[in-house]
């Protein structure tokens, strides 16, 4: 039977979010209903509210979540009712050209639930990133559920569903940071701070955190940054500062967690010859980049984009939760505050002012 629950809805471009009654249908083939326990407030949710993703309002926001599987549809074998899961927004298809080549983390045909959640009047909702987890329960494709150790705190585990995984993966997967490498991370919000932590986990010898906010630099230092650069300080040249901290050469891997042309140029020139630039910050559609093609050729190395940290949830989530439970991966450090469901709009404001790494809704 269909269920009615509470959910946070963005009704129109730029309008404040509100709590509405949401109808959750029974799961169809290959689908699951998950009872949400915690969901992080991510910048992507704010982009949805502002119309920066598309205009398919109303949106059911929330996507960085953990919870317990309640019911599953026909043909679901990967998870069962009672399983503690982290939700992901890239359910791997197993059949596209990337999957068949053994690169499922690039899956080009990821999918979501086919059945629609609605408002009580029948209006169909667009779930953020195919999840919609600012709700007591949500309907997803079963492949979006990754079973992990239930000993993990939901507020921490759910962060792997988006921002923290994006940052960790930018360092561990896309950037392939190795032991003894030098790494610079430009932008130390939630994603950038996770990239710092990922570089530390990989054994980087020098980790340089770059940001305009002293609070974020302090957080990055607590997570493993060996040096910090205040990009807004008078006379600071980010490229020169990174070079000075790396023997005049530049870093082996530079991660742009901001996603603006000016920060990408800093990343490009702050890396060593044959080094790697990783773009994990998401640009807006109107942004343009201009670089001398001779510099692109002459500096060598790799220019990479990191999609969701190039993660494979079935491989990475359980492993990272195990590290968390062993005390080797401090996911709790990213939870700045826990809030009720009606605190999402205020959390957007705190995010805008840089007051938090993550606000997390707990149910």
C-alpha cells in the first residue's frame, strides 16, 4: 500500500522550501523503499532549489543519506528489508560500454526508480539526484542502496552518499595520490576537506590546503593538511605559495574543489611538470576557461574531471565504513550539527556563509 510521509519540497525557483505530505508508492521491480535515518544538507540541494540543475519543479530535496531498507520490489536480490544502507545517486547498470569494459565507476546508463513519488494532490515530484531523502521514507532503485556495517552512525555514514565520497574519491581514485606525493587542495568546504582527508589516507607527504576562510583552513589542518594558504590574504599568490611549499616545483596532484575558471587556472599552474589536476568542484553552465594550448602541451601530465569521486559504491562504501569504525577515517568531523527536518532552509543560510562543513538532518 502507498504510504504518506513528511518531506522537504522546493516548490519553485528560489522559493523557500517547505514540509509537505508525500505519497510513497509500493516499490516496483528493482526498487526499494528506505526509511531514512539521516541526510546531509549539500550544496546540490541548494542548486536544485535555485533552479540551477533544471526546472522540473517541485523537487523533493535530499540525497546524502543513510537508512534502513523497509520493502523491496520484485527481482531485488542485492538488499533485503532490515539492511542498513547508504544511498548513492549512480546505480550501475552493468550493461553499458563502460560497465562491459570493466569500468563500472564510469557507468553511462545509471538509473533511478521508475515509479513516482507525489504530493498528496497527485503532483509528481522530481527527487534530487533520483533520491529525495529529506523525507521519512523514499523510493529508489535498489542499485542505489549499498549495504554497510550497521554499527556506523547514520549521520556520518550518509555523507559518503555525495560530498565526502566526492572529495575522498578525487584524491584516492581520480588523482591516484600515492605515498610521498605532494597534494594541494583548492577550496576546503565539505568536498575539499574530504579530499585533504583522502590525501592523508593515501600517504601523501605534503598536503597544502588553500581557502579564503580561516575556519575552513583550520578544519583542513585538523583533517591532515600539513600547510595552509589563505588565498585572500594581502599579497598572496596561490600558485607561488604552492610552489614555495614544494621546493619551487609545484604539487604532484592539485585538486580544484571550487570549480571556477580562476581556481582551475591556479590548479593548472600550481602543479609540477607531468602532475595531475583534478576538477571535482562543479562549474555553472556559463563558465568558460581559456588556457594557452602550448602550456597544456608543455606542462604534460593529466587534466581530469572527477565524477562522484570515480567511486564504485559497492566497492568503496563498505571499505570506507570499515575504516571509519576502525578509527582511521574521521567521518564524524564533517558533521557540524544535526538538525530536524524543518531546519533545512536555515541550514542553506549557514552553508552560504561558510558556517558549517555539513548540517545533517536526523530522523
